[in-house]
C-alpha cells in the first residue's frame, strides 16, 4: 500500500465515522425527547413512539449522497466500503455507549 492509498482509507473512515456518529447523536436526542413525552403521558399510542425516524434516515441517506457528489474520490476503487465501515463504527459507538449505560443502570438496581 502506498501513502496516498492509506490517506484515502483514513479519510474515508473518518468521514464515515463522523456521519455515523452524527446520525447516532440525532437518534439519541430523539430517543431522549420521546422518553420525556412518554413520561409526561403525551404519547397515546405505541405507533407514535418514534416519530420522525424515517425523516432522520432520509437525512442520513441524503448526507451520503451529498458526500458522494462533493467528494467522489471517497467512492471510487472500493473506497466506498471504508466509508460504510466508518459509518458503522461511528453509529456503533453511540449504540455501545447506550448499552454500557443500560448495563450500569441494571447493576445499580
């Protein structure tokens, strides 16, 4: 591997991770907001528990399309898989934080 390849892979991972982490933060904020609504009795039906989740997924896809248009070098010669891997790492990090938080709460009980 040459230095330019390593640099492209690193940038691809970082871009993907930042997108995934940002999406995870949006999902976490929505979850917290919905927990407050549920605790206040504002949610009458389970179907209204996660409103806007489809919209957030659409924003994620739109962001990926924009990144592909703005920086096509990240989506050539197999590099797109590194972006996808970074996205999984970024979003997975937020999910891991949530799992750790839930485990700590269970241990305290």
